[in-house]
C-alpha cells in the first residue's frame, strides 16, 4: 500500500508499543519527542506536536565481535546541531538551501511561523515547497498550501534529497475521513493526497477527485485511496446511483482488516442502501461491526447508526428503535438520534 498504518498501544505514561506488518517497536518519551527501538534499529525522533513533521536520527543494530549481542548505538546528533550552519558552510551553500535549513531549525525549535517564513522563500526547492505546503495546510492557508504542494508535485522526482541530507523525517498525518488518517512520506503520493485534502477544504471536489484517481493509477487497489474517493463521492452526491455503483465496485472484495477497511465497508453499505439493496447493506454493516478492537468509537457509532437506518427503511421499526436507543444511551447528542426517538422536537 502507498500509505502505512499501524496500531499504537499505550502501556505506561510516555511508553507506547507500535505494531505493524513490518514488526513491533517500542517508543519512549512525551508527545513530540520519541525514542523508538525496533528490530531494524534505534531511532530518536523529535518533532512539533500537531504538524506531523519530525526530526529523526537512526542508529542500526549491529553484532559485537563475540556472540550475537548488539553494540551500543552512537549518540544521535541533536537537531539544532545538525541544522546549524557555520560561516564557511554558508559561503558555499546556495541561499535557497540556507533558507530551507533555517526553516527546519525554526520548526524543530517550535517556531512554526518562523519556519514558514524561511521555507516560503525556498519553494524553488521541492523539499521546501513540500514542507511549506504542509505547514500552510495545517495553518488553514489553503491557497498557499495549493501553490506550494503543486510545485512539490511538479518536481516530485527530486523530493527527499535535502530532507535526507539534513536528517529530516518529514512524514505527515493527513486526514482521510473524520475518523481515519494516513501517514504519508515525501513523494508524489504524499503530495497528491495532501493536495486532495486542500481541494476538498476549498470545496473543489472535482480537483480532489482528479488527485485521487491519479493516485489510483500509480498504485491500483490502494484501500486508502478508495476510502478517500468514496468519502468524496458520497458527500457530493449521496443519492446518485451511478456513484453508489462506483463505491460498491471499489469495495467489492474488501476484508475487515484495519480501521481503513472498516470505514470503506461503511461507505459500501451506504451505497448499497442508496441502490435499495437493504439486506446486503445490513450484512455489510454487521460484518464491519464484528471487529471493534482498535476501531475509533466514532466510526463504530457511524456504522451502528447506518444499520439502524437500514432497519428502519426495511420496515423493521422495532429493531431500528432498539438500535437508536442504544446509540442514545451511548452518545445522547449523536446525529438526530434524540429526534428519531421522539425525545426532542425535530
């Protein structure tokens, strides 16, 4: 898949276990500064909470001269040290690269506004344009985010060169639906997913859809892209049967493996209800609810609400009311459940 997901379990204050298909790892430290140990090595990560941007230094595990023990890792250089340029280094460094480094240093130091100022001056560099676009997106400046991410997309083959040179891990978390987010890395896929989010926030669904379909051509079958497209299509025209058929087709063979798959199953059920296939919609929702562990509570409520609506539309009013009552007991302010139960005036 183009975008990676993992399951994080908190086992003590400041300590989490991260589980993914590539293996497990252990993270220590407060939010924004983590030390991670995994089978592939030890990684020190420092970042700015909420931005999705991190500084990472990695030391691999190696064998000692005797036995199979691992050698102690060398201390990782602090971000401020790695991103500090001396006088003579600045003499031979292009101005745009200086601005990029200064912007990264400001970001690591917690000055997001200052970081944007430096990075904005260096957007001829794809890495600076990418980071500037993400920071603008986070700040709600969608016009600037579009401009910067478009530059990064146009020059995506050079993305990551400066980030790698200065040890910056620029993975970012991007919203897919209200309940599900994806981790994207610098590259064409990350740019297109971020641009799709920008266009959606600008109420430009067709431009967002074009980004997602370009992503689908890059790596067909990516369930993250399918989920993003399903959400976009359904939000635009929930009663359109052709769109409903498209969503059902995308989700035809989906198994309930992760929260992303579960969310896509919800949209599949919504589309089936639009097509009048109520039994199929009910069965899809029941299947989605079989796995609750590590699924967001809001997502599970959305699935239960949709199933109650299916029961109601099927004429099973008693079962529908029972479902709505359970939802009300769990979340009294959720959607229009109180109105459906006759507890408040519509």
